[in-house]
C-alpha cells in the first residue's frame, strides 16, 4: 500500500506543478488592462518549461510507483496461493 500511496502523491505533485505554471502566468500578467490568447501565451513562455518537465517526471515516477506496488501485490498473492 505504501508504494501505491507514494505513486498517488507523485501524481498529485504533478498536477500541482502543472497548475502552478498557469497560475504564475496569470499572476505575472495581473496588471495588464486587456487580455487575449496571444498575451497569455507570451506570459506562459516567460514562465518557461521547467515546471512542465518536472510535472512530467513526477507523473512518470507516480505511474511507476503504482505499477511497482501492483506488481508486488500480485507477487505476494501468488506466494500465498502456492
């Protein structure tokens, strides 16, 4: 259960990091008088890709932890059935 819980935590961190990118771009442009899609995309480019990279890595680690936990659970059940 611990590995699956850690996997869920990493997936939650991934979602948090992804939302922080958009929130920080919105905060960055909070003083702008008028908004449009191009302006928001420019603000997103100022934030950079670091949060996307860390979000993707956290998502992959979370998925791997969940898969590892499920694999261990199946292995444990097979040992008890033998």
